[in-house]
């Protein structure tokens, strides 16, 4: 039986997106000057294979889209997610993004 989508919440004080019932699964971020840096995704081993990492990234990208932020994907997991989901490519700040910092490769 498939696992239902996780409920993600944004913890403004801790600067992270969290799985509501599993706070040890999170995506750390920094937000300033119209940009959001997606820094690190953490999902404990016992919580993996439930799609939590992808849910965290999707929520962060949807938040960025909603409030018109440019995205800097510093986390390799976020870069991999972006490479598989081109619908979010327009959010990436290519001028500030160092392609060596993640797997994400911008379209040319």
C-alpha cells in the first residue's frame, strides 16, 4: 500500500521545512534578498523510501514560486530533484548557482 503524501510545514524560526509528524526529516534553507538557498536535506535512515525528501523539496519549491523567490540549490538532493522536475527550472537563479555545488545542470 502506498504511503500518503507527507504534510510539510515551514519552520520560520529554525529556517527549515519539516515533515509535520517526523521533525527529524527536514530541508534547511536561508532566505534573503528575494532568494532562497536550499542548503541541506536530512531524512534519517529509518524514514527513507517514504518520499519525505521529495516532499520537502517540492514544498520548498512551491513556497519559492508562491512568494516569487529565486532558488539557489546548494543541496545535491535538491539538485537531483530539479534535474528530474524541469517544471521548476525557471525558479533557479542561474547567475548565482554554482553547478559544481549540486547535481543540477541548467538547461542551455
